[in-house]
C-alpha cells in the first residue's frame, strides 16, 4: 500500500508540473495513467489476505513420528496448492501447534487456534480420545475440524441422536475395522480361535476390540482369551502367558506400534506362534525397527497402501522434500486438507460457518486414499475401503483390499 501511495504522489506531482508547463503530447499523459493502473493491480495482489488454517498434532513425545509425518504431508500439500495459486485466489497460511500427545495440550492448542489465531478451520487429530475431547471446543467456537485418523464412532456421534456439527473425518471407523479383522481372520486365514490383547484406557483399542469380538462371534469363532493392559505398561508377559495357555490361532492386537513391538517380541520369546493381527495403530517404520523378526508374517488393517499407483507422485515429492519415506499419516493429512480445500471452493468464501455448511454432504472429492463422500448424518466418509498389509521380509507389503465401508 505504501508503494501505491508513493507512486500516486509522484503521479500527482508530474501532473502538476505538466499543468504549469507548455502543453505536453497526449501520449505522455496516457503513459502516466497506465503506469498508475499497473501499480494498483500490483498492490491488490500484494495485499490479498491469506486463508488461515490450523493444525495440531504430536511433534514431541511417543507419537511424534506420526505427528511429524502428518504435518509434513500437510506442509507439502499446502506448498503445492500455494504454488498453483492458492484457494479462491488467496494463499494459505498454516498455523501449527505441538499437542505433545497430551489431551490438555490439544484442548489448549485448539482454543488458541480459534480465539487467538482466528483460523477458519483446523486439520487434526489422529487420536480418538484427544479428538473426542476437542470436539466440544470446535462446537463452541463454531470452527470446523477435520480429523485425519480418529476412528472411534464417538468422535462425530458421541451418543445416539447427537451429532458434533463441526467435526468431520477422512478415515474409516472402528466398527468397520473390527469387522474387517474378523472376516479376514475367518475367511482368509481359516482361524477359529482368537485371543485379544488390548489397551484398556484407549478409546481406540477398546473400540476395535469390542467390534472385533461382536463380528467374530457372529461368524462362529471362539474367543479363548481376552487380556487387557494399562497405558504405559512395558511388561506384557502375564497377559501373554494366559494367551499362550489358551492356544489361539490368531492374536488381535489393536493398539499402537510401540506397544505392539514390545508385546510381539515378548510373545515370541514365550514361544507363541499364533498369527498376530493389528489395526491402523501399527503402520510405522519404528515398528519394524524395534520388533524385527517378531512381527514377521503378521497382518494389519490400514487406510491405504502407501506404495499404490495413486500415491507415486506424492511419495516422490515427499521423498525429495524431506528425504524420508512417506507414511500413512502423511497421506491422511493430505486428504484432510484436500477435503477442506474442496469445501472452501464449494462455499465460495473462506469463512468458518460457510465451510461447515459446504462440508455437509460434500461428495466426489478425489484424494490419495480414494474418493471422499461425507455422510451428513454421521460426518463419516462413506465408501472408504480398508487394505490388508502383510509384514514380509522386514517390509510392509500390500496383501488385499476389502469391500468399502457403508
């Protein structure tokens, strides 16, 4: 704006001199006017207000590997969008906060994003428990939040008949994950006896365990052991000893990669040979580094194959930018942002209420993990399919795709 005022002043001085001097050629006056118009246009471009969007995740603590991968995916996506002209002709400005894996930190970060930074929307969370706690804050502030990886049904529908109006997600949910795990163990592995090891204080772990058991019993399977541990436990031998005595065909382990690695190693040390099955808490390169041979031949349910053809370009761009392999949370961060971008473009304005309205029933949003169609009754993506990943020769290998979630 200062540039515009300065040039305008010069133009006024030139015109004043001209008016006092002998008549000038008409062409010279036109040149001055054209130059002034060009400066106005340039000033208008420079003064375009960015669209402020928030993100919060774990950049420190046990889940930092996930939070960092998700943030990197979002940053790469925003960089590419801004290079292509932004959204509605405006650049995107991201505000990132470290939630440190602590619920209170996430709540405070969300309040800060809404009331101090005044963002129009928020990307996050990848934890069901944390997202459930954050949803009421989004309701109060009337700012939409799109979860990347929070799979518990209560994230968007805390109780029957109650919908969190400002909370959405791009991932499938625990009932589907539990059903897929049960069907895979029954139909593909031919298992009949299952044991479950789960984290009793985790909304995610308890949810998948409950939905697996329901689906497994409906198929005709038997639960021969159902063992719980507490958050922070590192010795799983008491529970694993009971599981060994029950002699299951499969052990369902719906918790996060660090505990999976520790419990898997202890299970093999005890002589347990049953096939281990996990959920979307498994995919981290740290699992392979820590567990090694202990998880060889295991399977887990995930949201996408990070080596799929649809991911090739993004994967290469990610590798070029960060010198790291892309992880599933990188893809989910990208997908959540692309859903938000589609909603802003549908709304035609970057305002929180308009974005929320646009998210209602939005459909046919093409993302890295498939196509997103939001169910207005649940705010879940309809038609998202799960993939089965096998750990083979120390690598994550695509095994098969399951029928989509309805």
